[in-house]
C-alpha cells in the first residue's frame, strides 16, 4: 500500500508540473500576440503588387499601429539576417589570416557605401525573384535595413574574437575542445555583452534609413511600403508637423516595446557571460526574463529545445579540410613549412591584387565616360572637407560619450534606466530635424558648412556610447575590486584601469561611428524642407546632388572616392589602434 501511495504521489507530482501556473496565463497571451502579428505581417507580404497602388499611404493616425507592426517585423527580420551574417563573416575574418586581409577592408568599404546605393542595385533583383508580389519589395526593404545594421555588429564580433583572453583560450585547448566547441563554449559567450549592445545600436541605426528603405523606386515608379518610414516621408513631403508628432510618439512606443520585450531580457541573460571570478554587485534585471523562468508549462516546453542546442554546441565537429589552408597557425598545431606558407601568401596576395586591379579598371572605364580629370580633383577636395568634419565630430563625441558610457556601464541599475532613452535618441531620424535646421540657417543667414555638421554625427555618435557601455559592462568585477583595494583613484584609475579595459570596444565604436558619419553626410550636407534647400560643401552633398540628377558616372565616382577615404582612414588610424588593443591592452596581459 505504501509503495502504491508513493507511486500515485509521484505521478500526481509529475502531472502537476505539466499544468500551467499563474505565470503561464500571463505569458501565453503575449506569445500568441507575437505569433499573430508575425502571421498577419507575412500574409500581407504575399499580396499582389497592385495593392501598393490602391492602398496609398494615409496620414490618418489610426493607420499608425498597422504601419508600426510592418516596420517592426522588417527590422526584426533584418536583425536576424544581420546576426547570421555576423557569426559567419566575423568568424572567417578573425580566424583566417589570409581571408581577413580581404574581408576586413571589404567590410570597411561596405559600411561606406550609402544605403541608397544598395537599393538602386538590388531592388530590381528582388522584384524579379517574386514578380507581381509585395514580397519582392519587402525583401528589398529588409536588405536595405540589413545594410544599416550588419556592419556594426560584425565589427563588434570580430573585435571580440580577436581579444579573447589567452588564459581562457589555453584552458579550452587543454580540454581538447574542437574549433566548433570552442566557438560556442568560449568565443560566442565572451562576445555576447558587446554584441547585444551593438545589436541595440544597429536596431536604432536602422531607423535612420527606414524612410529610404520603405520607399522603393524602380525607373519612374515608386512603391511605398506601408510603414513608419513611408508615413514619415509622406509627412515631410506634405510638411505636416502634426503627422511628424504622431511619428515621434509611435517610434517611442515601438522602441520601448523592443527594449522591454527583446533587448532588456538579452542584457539580463548575457550578464552570466561576464569574465570575472567574483559576483556582480548589481546584476541587470528583466521582468520578462523572470516571468519566463517562473512559468511551468512554457518552461517545460522550451527545455527540449535548450537540450538540443546544448548538444549541438558539444558536438566534436572540426573545420572542413578546405578551410585549413586559410586558417591561422595555432600554438597546438604541427609546424608547417615556412617555405610553403610564404609561397601560399604570395599566390594569395597576387590573386587579390589582380582582382583589385580588375575592379578598379572596370570602375575607371565606366567613370571616364562622363567625368573629366578636373572633376576627379574637385571630388577629392570635397572628400577632404567631409573628412575634416568627420574627424572633428568623432573627437568631440569621444570626449563626451566615453566618460558617460563608463559611468553607465559600471552601474547596471543606471544602465536599465538610460537604455531606452539612449535607444530612442539613437533611433531619432535626422529627417525630423530638417525643418528646424533649415528655418534657423535661412532665418539667421548661418554658414551651412558649420551648422549642418551636427546632423552628420547625430545618429552615429551613439555607436561610441553603446560600445563603451558594452566594454564597461563586460569589465571584470574582480579587476575593479583589486583597483579599489590598491586605492587607485582619479586620473590614474582612468589611465591604468578603465581606459585600457574599454579601449578595444571604443575602437569598434569609433570605426562604425566614422563609417556611419560618412554615410550620413549624404543626407546631412544636402537638406531640404519643402522648396527650400540648404547645401554644404562636401562629398555627401555631391553624391546627393548627382543622385537627384541621375548622373551615374558621377554617382559612382563619389561613392568610390568615399570608399577610398573610409578605407585609407581605417587602415592608417583605426587598424593600428586595433592592433595596439590586441597586443597591449588585453585583460589577460601579463
């Protein structure tokens, strides 16, 4: 009898664990709403292209919730694509010495190409993939948003892979982990704090270009996709300040929803990956993460998926043999012939150099059809003017946001309060400030070369802030306690403790901020509100004016010169600082 009673009690307890509790009843409606929103949005993308003509963008605020849903889904899809690209591209660039010599400069060029340039080359391709369907235009918009998100995340992940502490790397090799296991057990967890903060910045940066991504132009026809960006473009076209006010309110709600439902749970979850031996005094909190952990049925349903992912990460997979010739030489690898390595480097370098010359030949041949040599010199001079603006603005932004980022990052409670505000400010499109700048400059006869400059850094300065916050958040707590015990304070604390710890993250933020500033110069040096235009001297204004005129040889010349400036700037300044951070400022430096 007693045995039967225990068996029944065990069965009842097991059955009780499968029953939902109060937290399940709170979480289930939230999950169902998210699934329904995704289903409705996907169903709308399958509609015929003709629906975009019959359902014109309306400035009635009643339509904004539906527009917000469509824009939110596009940005989420672009974020998922950016994350996949980051893991693949960043890993190959960091792990392969020869591939990194090509992939990193390509990444510098990709972030310097304007989003409008990507749209003009890709929209026809996506529309041809899904003829007569809205899905083609949706893919074109998602790809445009992707180009505003992926490069920043990839730079962050690349920087993390290059600065993994040596002692942790040696421990992983001591346990004979394969490259696959080491990637998921060490390198990805180590990169999580910085990557998540850069995901926030990328999501916010996508708002800057959402107007261009939701207004797709093919020939003389424009497809306006339902969304906040298309609504904002229509409001600017009609100079409707009330509609712009509704856009700001809607953006605030969407950003807060992203913060509470996505990024804050990720920040709280990633806190366990901090590299330290002592516990953090104030760990970040998330009500959504706490609720999901307290659920009974949902937690049981998600457990098998967690087991599968953990088993996948533990699989002893090794790199394919095709990638071995491109891989870095590891400390535990058998020595390779120095002669064969040198020959391989020469062959690889020759192929890359030949391909580069061929691309330059094609570009020069096309540009010569509509551009003179004097025009090239003029564009190079405009590039120097924009370079001066970018350098000055990056220096000013660094002096302001590095101390602020450290202050926020070292205080998780303060970071929770500042995080949604910083996301909103980073997501605030410069287009909304065009009326203010145009009216003030025209009214007081100000110099556009000076007073349009703040628009360039308005959306890009946050890359520095978010990366410094990520660096301060990931800074080991035991290092801070050691500095406190040794009574290191004041400037000595900044110079010997904190600045070396956040410097690799700052370099990542500065690279993406400078690249984003070049991109933003196209819409910031050529500002229009109604029929009034204010133009500053610079390469961005040149590209904007030639794009409006449809002069493709000059457009390509401007984009090529901008890519050249960005690449040389990164090669001469940021890459040496990157190497310095890797060799001298690693947290495990002995």
